[in-house]
């Protein structure tokens, strides 16, 4: 890292070289599945999301295909296995009008399956060589008559998260015999849907037909075009045709997507246009808004002026820019508006709450579920005049749709965030699409992040890994030769060097690494850190009181916390200022040790000290957004355990975010009133 920061190490932290061989290339890309299902009471959005995952029942030990299948499902549930790169990732096309798609009736969300239905499904699974422990999930996902569904179409097993086509093929052959061929129409339709689900896990809301048919061909579907047409005809997927230009002679772009995400994008576009169109509630006079803006000054004043007259405003900036929305909320509260802010993590909620005087701060999940926040009015809308959502790049399309649907006409919405960080784990790129569409005022904060860390991260944001002066050891590079040494040095830094040389205690130091797997992934690092910092027998599901953990209440959401105890009710965790009890049957798939996290798990949080671990096998996982996010989690001190050599500056300079295919810009174009550009 010759072009980066100083290569000094904290005092008394000279590396103790350890012999070892480089780790094999590991899967380190993040592929988190969908966010938790949520239900709103508001009449206009009676849709209810239901968790696609139920507890896997314990059973006898499995072997062969059944054991492999169950392991695959659990790997996806726990976040260890990424989505397949099974499709071409096309860049979003230019804005264009989109016709109304043909709709089919919304699917009825699965409920708790009856015991008899589970037993029927269990029998079918056993007959097909699949693990019977999947019976509850299959019955919940496939609904009433799930056993008959699987008998008639064994490839519907692909609807269970973690099942792959080759596994569904084996299940189908066991049930259908010679009838189960690669060209079976049922197989083509099921794999079409599965590919679109995989695409959603990688962030796409739709796929172009060319990329989809190519992926079908790679899955052994003999006639991909026919498979797509069959899926469309049966209503399994929707097709969209967007003109590339407003000219009848120009070609059209044909895309295919799942109804779930199509509805979310359309609902989001409608909601945003409604907010832009409606007249914001004017508590206080224009003169009072102007006085508040003048008092705040700078970019905070610009934000206050923009919000005074607009229903939707975007705000961009780094960590220091949080002062701008805080000033806005304080000013609006002083004018008599009902104001709230929403963050994506309890840690961020606590930090931002310290900046505001009167307004409330909730998490996005708590706000939408009703567990936090102002509650709802008689019409089911959130009881707010102004809502500020922080860390807006983390909004996936479904969550963003729920937020906009929850606001009444005349309410104001501010989406604030750092456009340089990693995008949402769910499908869509809402904040980036809105910034590109320019449909509303955009205020860029003029508050730079201070000090050597701010200078380093700001440079990364524009593609430059600069050397910065760090007189207070704010930034330290620790070179390592291999993954074994990386693990050793990381433990030494967390347990000894950073507390002693920097003054940041162990509990306020977070390790971040590119992935769960590999010789220096989260699993290996957490095992080493536990052994050093909180050794114990793992009395409850591998955990002991005092262990740092990452709790995932739903796929794609991570809450850092600590184990406080365990009893017959489950594992007791302290997360975000509250206590959570995780039932015993959910511990294995929703709790992992948390001394080390991935950058996707850490986004939206900040710690006084961060140790970023970059072993040699992580080079292919690095990108500018990943480095920007990981380095930006540090408040006072950043140590980089560096073993990727020139891959780090190359990633910062050359590797941008992976493109995502969405329809939001096209949907916004015809709905936004003329002259609405900011």
C-alpha cells in the first residue's frame, strides 16, 4: 500500500511473523437475502409481507443429497452463501416511459402451516430424497396443498431459499422418474423464477430478456425463450416493454421481473410523485422558515430552505453532514411541525438522537412496524409532518415503498445519506436512482469529515487512496504476508495494541473483513477473538455470556449486540439499548459471533476504532464502495491489516459499484410534473 497512509504501527505492535500458506480463494461477495416482511395497517397498502423462512425442525442425521440440500438451505439462511452470479448484469437504461403492466392477483402470503399439511409435505420430501426438516418451510411457502403442489411440480422446491436447480432436479427425478427431463416446461418456468430471485439478491428488480435467456441456457434449459414465454403466460413473471427513445422507430427494451418487486417499484414511484405534487404543510410562515435557515447557515440553511417548499428533498454528505438534518429537525420542531427521524440501526439511532433536541428518532423497521415512532393517524398514515430517513442508500425498493406509502399528502420526506457507501442488501438502488433522476431539490453538505480519517475516506470516495499524515496514529497500516498472520495480528491489535496505544477499549473496537468464508473471514476471526477475549465452552448454542454477537432478526438485517445470558426461553442479547430473547430453535440461523463483521453488516454503524482485515484471498472482493464503507466506520482510529498489495489502490481507483437493473427512473419520468427538477 505504498500510495496509502503511513505504514507505522501502534507502539508495541511489531508483527510476530507466522508461517502459513495463502488461503484458497473464498466466496466473499455479500449476498444477503430480502429484508423482514412487514405489515402496515393503512388501507391503501393492505399488502402484508411474510417471512419466507420458518424454523428448520431437528431430525435424524442426514447423508448424501439430503444432507447437502439441508446444508445449502442453512447456508443461505445464515448469510454464509452468496447468490449465484448466474446472469448478466446490465447497466440501467436511460429514463423512459413505461406502460402499465398486466397485473395478476396478489399472492396470498403464507401463514403458519397446519400440522397435517406439514406431515403430508414431509412424506413427499422423504420420498424425493430431500431432508424432511424442510417440511415446515415448504408448507409455509407453498401454502395449502403444498404436498400436492410438489407431487405435481417437484421443481417448486426451488421456492425454498437455498435450494439450487441441480438439487431440485434430483428431487424431481426421484418423484417423476424418466419423465423429469431438462426440457420439462415446469422446470423451465421454475428456473426462470429462481433466476429472478437470485437477481433480486444481487440487487436487480428486473432482468433484460437477453441476460435471462443466457442464464437459462447455462442452467441446461434447452429452449430458454420458450421457458420465459411460458412463465409469462402462466403469470409467474411479468414482462415490461420500455421504449429506448420517444420515437416509434426506436427499439424497445424488454425486461422481465417478479410481481413483488414490480409492485414495490410502481408503488414507490407513485408515492414519490404524490409527495412532490402535494403542497407541504406550512406550520409557521415563510419568514419564520427563512429566519431558521439564516440562523443555521451554510448547507444546513440550504436544506431548511429546500424543505420549506418541497415535499421531497435529497441530502448527501459524509458523517459530519449529519449536523445538517439535525439542524433541520430542530428548526422544524421549533416551528410546530411533528418531526421524526429514522435510521437503519440502533447504534445510529443512539448517535443521531444526541444531535437533536426535541424530535424523536426511531429505526426504519421499528417505525414501519409500529414498535417505535409516532404511531399512525385515523387514515393509517404516520403521524408526522416531516420525516428524515438517514443512511438512505440502505433503502431497498420494498422498504422505500412502505416509507412513502406511510406518509400523508402534505408531509415532507428527506432522504439523507452518503452516496459512496455500499447499496442496500435488498433489490433496487433507490437513492442512486433518485439522485440520477433529478426530480427534486438535492442539497450537498459542505461539512467535510475532519482529520486524517476524513481526508482518507474523502479521497477514496473520488477514487484516490492518498497518503495522509496521522500524527495521533489515527490511521495505521499493518502489513501481513498471509492469512494466518492476518488473523494473528488482528487479535493482537484488538486485544492489546489499540487499547494500549490508542486508548480505545476492546468493546469499542470493531473488526471488518470482506466475507464470512476464507482463512481470514468472519468465522475464523471470530473464533480466534473469542478464544482470546471471552473463552468458554459455548454453553448455549456455541455462545457464552459476554460474547459479542451479530443478530439477524430477518435476512439482510444485522444488529450488533452482546450475550447477557441464556435460559429455557432462549439466548438473551443486549442489542441497541434493549434486551432481545432469541428462541433456542432460531439461535443457529440468526446469531453469529460479532467481534468481526462484513462491511455490509457494519454499514450504518460507527465505532471509535475499526480494524479492517484484507487478506490476500480478499482481493477480488474489493471495490471502491466496499473500501469507502469499511474505512468510514472508524471514528477515531483505523488499523488496516494489509495483505492485498496493489489490489487495494487498484480497487479504489478502478472498481466501481456493480450495476443494478431497475425500472424506477423509467417509472418516475412520466409521473413527475414538469418543472420539478431540482
